């Protein structure tokens, strides 16, 4: 996977905070941004999963789902 450079504009206050954070963590500003993006992606992925679970909860209306699954799998033998 390749990498690309981008130019972003952020408020001076955020840039100062980011530089301070990077120094305390002994990482580059670019690495701090990469880590932040990674955390955001993980958070969104989890939120999407939770929303999917909530939207599909109770959708099965044909009785006991486990019994149905076991019946189907028994046909494979």
C-alpha cells in the first residue's frame, strides 16, 4: 500500500496542540495524524456494526433460529 502527501489547514491552536502531543509521545506530527485517522476508522467501523445489529435485531420471525439452523445443517450430512 502506497502513501500520499496531503496538505490540510487546521487552526493554529490545533497545530500547537498536535506538536505538543507529538513531542510528549516522541512521534512525528504525521504519525500522530495517522494514528488519529486509524482511531477514527475503528470508531466508525464499530458504530456501523452496532447500527447494523440494532437495525436487524428481531428480524427473524420463524421461531427458534438455532433449531432452524440445526435442522438445515442436519440435511448436509
